[in-house]
């Protein structure tokens, strides 16, 4: 909570910059070229209109790699480009141990941070199965997640990320490349996982997300992950979110559900 507050406070003290659709860096334009064929609707200030409630329907929350069926987990195809995460040898062993240490229903003993209602991190919060809403404001893009009423602020690059701070959801700075919202995410802590299978990262995590409207009701989500402490090279995953028209965001009170099962809230929450 303190970290998110500081990030918001810094942005509030800086003169807000105007987001420009025309001025965009060259990096990443080639990757986005194949997703620019659809001409999306525009906001009043001319930016692609990604606003709405979206939901990812896949099995990545269980495991972002290909996985066989296990107790309580359906078999599923992965979302990682190339199929396998490029772990360093020591990190691969830690991933295996993470999985072993998460095979318990005891929230206190479970190694998965999500079992204790900690924030899921980015990108995990995108594909947990809960919907999220994108709002395009004059000087930022805000993503509101149904999961635990979590809000995420994506500021323009002119707003510097705070130095010396780390965040559960990272610190996000975004710009437009054609019809794609590109988000550079830094300042992570090392406390979140990518899924329930124990895939993890360090505090050196750096992500570049891409949000592209490919049809009126389809949003392509791509994220490139770099972490030199854990992986041998950058890697990428992608998936599709569908527009949720019939209902908005509802309540998901993770803490309350834990309390109902008799789990005391005795650890730091954020």
C-alpha cells in the first residue's frame, strides 16, 4: 500500500505530460506491425479506445507452460513463446521447490504468495480469471481489477519512476505505438509468482506489456519478460482477452474469504 501511494504521490507532484499518439519510439514497432490491421475506435483526444471490461479465459493461472492434468488442475497449453521458460539451472531447481512447497491447503504454510492474499503481481493479475477494466484518463491509463479492488496506474514516460522503491505490481510507464499501448514496468519486488506452478522472478524483473485491440471485442495481451538473475534470456507470452459485456466488476474480498476459513491475518498484507 505504501509503495503504491508513493508512486501516485510522485506523479501528482509533476506537471502531467500530454500523451502523444504520433510521437513513439522505434523499439517494438516491428513486433506490433502485424497487429495494426484493425482500425480501433478512438477516444475524443484521438487515442485508440481500449476502454471496457476485459477477461482472459485460459489456464495460465495454473501454469504458464504446457502442463498435464494433476489434482485440481486441468491439463492445458502454455502461453510462453517457445513452450519452455529459459531458467538458469539454480533457478529451475528453485521453481521445482516452489511447486512442492505450495502443495498444501494451509494458507500460512503455502509458499504461493497468492494463497495469503498478497497482490498477484504483473502479469499474473491479468490472467487470474477475474475481469479487469481499462480506463483512459487525460494523463494516465488506469487498470482496475476485480481481484481485491486493485488499481494500477500507468503514467506517461515523462513521470519518472521512484528510485529506491519496489512494488508488488511494479511501476508502470506507458506510451502508444500505433494502435498499441506499450507499458514499461520496473521496480518490482521479488515476492510474486507467475502462476500456481511456482514459476517466479527476482527483484531484477523488467517487463514490457503490449495491449492491442484486434477486433471490437478482442484485446491482444503480450508481455516480454527479462530477469538476468533468474532467466538466461528474455522471453515472451501472449494471450487474448475478451470484452465482458454482460456485467461489470464485482467484489472479490480475498481477505474476508481467508478470515471465514479461520486463517488469522497476522502477516503483512502488501
